[in-house]
C-alpha cells in the first residue's frame, strides 16, 4: 500500500502539547480525508504511544477533540490521541438516499462495505486498521508498537471490533456506550444490510458479542455505559456483551454509570479514567 503524504491544516497549543489537524488523499477510501492528532509535550523528545479514538454517528474528527477534555490527561501520561473521521466524505461519496443520520456520511460503522454503491468508498475498517496507522507511523513521532483504541457509540463498536480482530496490534481497548451487537439492533439491521448485504453470517465479523465468543487472546477491556442512556435498550444491547463475556470467560470491566446519558458530558466525566486505563497498558 502506498502511503500518501499528509498536509497540516490546523494547530493549537494545548496543555504543553499540540492539537493538530491534517488532510490527505486516502487510497483506501478513494477520497480526501481529515483527521486530528493530539501530540503531548513528551513528543518533542521522542516517539510516544498512541490512543486511537473512534467517534459516533453524525460526528467527525473534531467532536472528541473539542468536547471530551482529553488533552490534559494525554499530556499527563505522554500519550498521543489520533481521531479519524467517521466516514468517507466529499463529492461523489454516496449518502443515505433519505438523508438519515444513521447511514452514509458520518455513519461509516468502521466496516468494509462489499455492496454497491457503498463499496467504492466505505472501507473504514481498512482505513482505521491499516492506512491511517501507516500514515501516522511514517509522518509523526508516534510509536506504532504501543497502540490502544477507544470510542463512543458507533465508535465504541468500531474500537471493540477492530481490537478483537487485531489483538496483537493493540495493548488495550475501551468504549463508551458501544453498539455491542449490530446483529441485534435496528441500526445494525439497516446499515449492515446495505453495506454488507443480506447474508447475516457476514455481519458476525463486525459484531462485538460474536467476536468475544471466538476470541483466543484477551485484551484489557473497559466499557462505561450510562444507565439513563435513551439508546441502551433498543440499540446498544450492553447486556448481551456482559453475557458473552461471562460465557466465553473473557474478563471485561463493564460499568453501568447511574444517571448518565449518551452525551459528551458522560464521556468528559470518565475520560480521565479511560486514559489512565490505557496508560497502564501502554507503559
């Protein structure tokens, strides 16, 4: 795979480090992409470990950067944070024909689409797991051998599935309010039927509950779920992940947080604990 050069399009000083934004032409997604990177102050003196953050439906690479308050904690532990966009973008990239928020632009679901017209651009699994890390390793002071991954909602689904499918490439994985089982929720029924086709067997490779059942290696896992999340019962299915972990004897820390919802107020409350969790694994 040819590594495309990146162009810096934004920079802000933050907690002694730099919050940066880049664009590049993605060979995998066949479009121009943007992504954000926080480099902690320690990166001035050498390569630092990295935490990938995958955002949820309707988000882009800047939501987490602006709302989570993660930079101060990343600076404390000397960890870079890489935030990709949530889908391919631009002229010619197909969107939901009805303009719905839960498919198409902003809703890549971190899968490799196999069905027309989605397959031409919607290869987010390969982008996040292969192309973007290669770019990062080539262009920035980041130690790609020390990597962890986290995310929220659709991005929590992405983080968990990518880590479970690539356990030797990540030291730890965490998630806020992840979509635990696309096989068993309306979001998954809609999106995966379009991106992957009607063979539900092909969906299992992108279903955290199914991947836990088959996992041969156990990564450190932390999941926080708000008990007042209005998507919990219908879309997120946290109880299925709890059960799968118990049946498979896969130790996971899954915490129900009373009164918290699906918002970035929830994420900002617990992000320090998640970064500390990853820092222990990346040490």
